[in-house]
């Protein structure tokens, strides 16, 4: 039942989209089709990802205030948690909004993996295509003429891992400094270890998965990371513009 719903709503539409794009890109290059499909998926998910990125950005901006609250209420963890949640409410922030974006995109990522892994590894399966989608006459699995999309590529896997590293460095809060064992709580240690794992271990995991499954998955992950990296930089640029304009307005008001 769940498998049928997954195939109908995600796997088959994405597979047919990939086949259609393959039929319209130059030389039937599957690699170019993978790039276009990835960008289309990111555009569809953009409202969710944009909200998540903005929330992460604002969370980083109020980090100094959170740090002050934690130091002030260090001996009363319950009051500390209440004050931090009040701070989030004052700034209209939901610290769990990033989880929503992950929950939305996770099934899509799994479906894309199935498309690239099952849908391409053994050639195109005509039985999974819609009636109005036909198998392209010319299908080129060699991206740019030398990277086999059904095989493995160290280069694409490395790009996927490296781009994931920089994307996480840009989006995640700074790793909290290690405290003395006498004052360090389990929660602080957990947050520190989790941040460390995400920053340094997850990119390695991405590299391994990207290389193990196929070049198509590696290409998807690399393009997705580069898209998110550009998105992060754009949001930071716009935020800086807003801050600079506010500062300029304040300075002008002071002078007058």
C-alpha cells in the first residue's frame, strides 16, 4: 500500500520527468537531465527551504542573546529553557521549522535515489513510463562524454562531499566551546557533539553514499548542495542589505 503510494506520487513522476528531460537536452545527455531535474525539484521545494534558511539565519543572529540567557540561568535549567523559548517567541522563530523542511524533502530524496539507482542502473524501464512519455531514441549515459551516470565517480562524489561541507559551514551555528566537566551539562555536550558530527562527519557520509550508489546520485547531491550554497549566500546578502539600510536610517535620524 505505502509502496504503491510512493511509486504513484513520487517515483513515477520523477522518473518520467527525467526521461522527458533526457529527450529534450542536447545529445540525450542523462547528466544534463539530472541537473535540470534537480533544479526543478529544488524550485518546487524552494518555499520550504527558503523559510528554513531564513530561520537558521535569524537563529544565528540571536545566538549572543541565547548565550547570555544560558549564562544567567545556568543553575536553573527549567527557567533557562523557558526564557530561551520566550526569546524565540519574541522574534517569531520556531526552532523546529528546519525539521519540517527535512520531513518534506526526505521522501523526495529517497524517490530520486530510486530513480537514479533503479531507474537508470539497468537501463530505462518502459513499463514505468506514462503513455505520453516515450523512450528517447538517443540516450547518452556519459555525462560530458566521460562520466558514466550508471557507474561510480570519485570526482563527482568528492564535489558532493566538499560542497556539503561548505554548505553546512555556512548554515549551521558555530560549534559551542567545550566547557569544564564540572559545569558542562549533557545537553550542551550533546549539542556540541551533534554540531561536530554534522559539520565534519556528514560530508564524509555524503561522499561515501555518492560514490557507492552511482554518479547520478553524486551529481544530484552536488547540484543540490551548490543550489543551497547559493541560496544561503543570497539570504545573507539580503540580510546584510537590510541591516545596512537600518543602520543608515538610524545614522541619518541621529544627525537630523
